[in-house]
C-alpha cells in the first residue's frame, strides 16, 4: 500500500459519501408509547405555547427554526450577548415523587464559548395558574438541568431545590457533573431519577454519572447527624507535631559546616603547550583606521580585538586555572535527627455535637416540588443554540424511544456530513502542499533523500524508517515524527531570534557609547566659551527635535570601530 493508492481510496470514499453530505436530514414525526407529562417537539414551526418573559432584561428573542442540516424544528437562540427568557406550562403539574426523567436535545451550532444551554423545570405554585410573563431569575424551579460553560465552568448541571421539614429550601448540586461535549453536533442530555433514589446522568445515551441522591450531592439531601462544635477550640497545650529535633543529638567534632562544596583539583596538570603569555584576544591585524576618523574629535583610534588564533591551535591561552572537583569532606549544614515527639497527641479536631438542623428525608423527590412549566432562562455569549424534543416523564420509556427514533438518526446523519467535510478539508490541505504525493509523501521523500546521502548503516536505518512511515498502520508514528521535527525547528528559530535580539541590543549600546565619547572629546578640545555656543543652545531649545535632526544630517556618519577618547 502506498500513499498514492491510499489517496485514491480516500477519494473514492469521499465520492461515495458526497450524496449523504449534500442531503438534509428529514423530519420524522414523533411517536412514543411511554407515558409523558410534557413533550415539546416544536413541529408546529412556531413558539406555540412558549411565551417570552415580560422583564426588559430578556432582550434576546427566541424563535423556532429548522436546525442546520435538518428539516427538524427547534427552539432557537439567534443572538449572542443576550438574556433569554421563554417558557411553556405543563398541561397539569407533575409530581416527581414516584420517579423523574428529564431529556432534551441541544445543538450548539456556533459552539459555546460562554453561556448556559440548560433548562429550568419550574415549580408549580399549587393550583395557581402559571404566569409565563412573570418569569425571571428568581422564579422557583424544581430541577435545573443541562450544559453550562464559561471560563473554568464546564459542566452538565443537575441542581435540585429541596425543602426541609421546616420549609427551608436549599439547592443540592451534583458533586461530580459530566463535562459538555465541545463539538457542534446535536447531543442528548438525560436525567433519570428512580423511586429508590438512585440516579443516572446520560449524554448521548451513555451514562456519565450515577449514584444515590443521598451521597452524590452537595450539600447532602439529609444533613449529618453531628457537626463540629463551633464553640470548641484547640487547647493551648495541645501538641500536634509528630516529630521533633533530637535534643540529645550533638554535632560531630569532624563536621565542618564551612567546608566548600567544590575544591581545586590538585591532581589536575596544566596541559602541555599551554600558552601562559598569550592573551585570549589580540588587535585585529587586518583592521584599518577609517579615512574619516578625526583624532582630535574622536580620540585615538584603536583596532578592534579578535580571538587570538594561537589559542585555537593549542590547548589554551592565558593564566591556567585548576579545575574544580567535588569536595569529599563537604557535608553542608548540620541538623539534628528527628525523633518521635513524646508530647504528641495527634491531630486536633473539634468535638462533635448533635446537629440541630439534622433530619432524615427518605423520599427527597417528594419534597422538591411538582413541575409546572419548562423554561429557558439563560445568559449566553454564543448564538446558535437549538433545543428540541423536551421531555418530562416519570420513567425513561419515552426517553429511550426518542433517543433511538429522533436523536440517533439525526446525530448519525449530521456526523456523517461533518466527517465527510473534515476529510475533504484534510484532502484539500494535503493537496495544497503537494498536488502529487501529498504532505505525507513529501515527508517520506525528504527522509529518503537524507537516507541517500547518509553513510553506511545510518542510510539503511533511514530507508527502513521511511518504509515504516509509508505503512498506513503507522499513521500515529508519522504524525509523532512530524510533531517532533516541528518542535526542533521551532526551538532553532527561537534560539536564532534570541541571538539576533542580543546582537541588536549590543549594537545599540555600542552606538550610544560612541556618541557619548564623541561629545566628550569635542567638549574637552577647549575650555573657552565659543561665540556661537549660546545661540546654538537657544536654537536647540526653539527647534527641539528638528535641531538634533539637522546636526545628524550635516555630519557624515563615522565607521563603527573601537575608539578611545583623547585626553587633554
């Protein structure tokens, strides 16, 4: 198998999938056999029973549109940076005490950078009819369920509002919620709570979190029987250090804390031929004094220095210094050994007292309130959210039917479209690099080119490596190799950039030093005030930067060389 035959196979696959990519997933009428308390499919093509909140805060106007790539209608969020408030009542309040299943589809067509995509299942107020126009952020809910992502937050919320026996209502948050899928495909979110108080959170039909209501939520549905005594405090004589310095330990007499870590290597011998009297640098013998150099103005000219060529031919130049080695007598600072603390009492903890707020609710679902309406009450910085097939039921029979007859065919059809588009983009990117063998072929050709000039066994190994890369089964190895090469190139460019940056700074410092030297030499030529000194200063004050520019234009630039200011 070669890259060419692989490309041909990919092209055939793309052509075979083109029809699926161009097709629009049709709408399938929703039919379920399971009992439901609420099911909204938006198949009417409009908001229907969904009513916007009257509060001016909710500037976002939700609508019903067909989701991208489908004929299926859904509740749509058209604008970013808006509050949305819209809700629909259940035909009758639903009491979840015998079980609760919530499910809906959410498609983030433009992604989700920061915002909510969750739904609130609002608490019914007895026999009082639900007022959708009064919806706001303080409207009581029974459960808040669904995706929320912004900054460090990335979770599928499950929040119950639970009433204690004294009437106090407290939010109970799922302690370890699943994260939000990051792509733009339709995803199915399902919460199932059974009468035995066990629960499951599913994403796309797969269980992501499960457990008991009693040990998976924070704060817990049932407060603990005992709490720490807020009046208790650690006694002053409580010792909680398990180890202490040995008070009987004495520093050994031969322990020298001042001994250095490294010492001169007395066994080292100066290399034969070391040039003690030769300097490391000498004046450049090829340097020539510039024709425009003015000794009176610029000082005595000195040739720049260059590395001494004799040092490169021998073992070294200048004063020979013994190399350092580790000091075998080095011990560092002495510390006494640690021993068990005879006064140790263990970690201190406040004593426990009965919790005055403790209660034992064996049926928490009976105290979260009946569901009277479903609401989208969110703030989002991302547009394009589409919500569909919203379900409230006592069990998961209808939820599973909707999963298989509505969500799964839609998801698979849109995923096929996405996969085809991704493959086409990858193919175009590869062909843009090389119309012939593609990017992978270019890399393999480069390895073979190096192998052709590499000596002996190295060339053979590179040929074997190229064969390995060409095998489609070794695609991960190929991409790992490309990433490694890219990192090496990036490091080289960074090192070169740092080198040139350092050279630029050094050149600027040298130029500034030269300019200051020239000014000093000119000032020392005479101590007398010249007739045009004061007018020149006045002109400089009047002209500002223009005067400085004029001086630079009149004076011919000097060749950058090492110089020394002449002293008078």
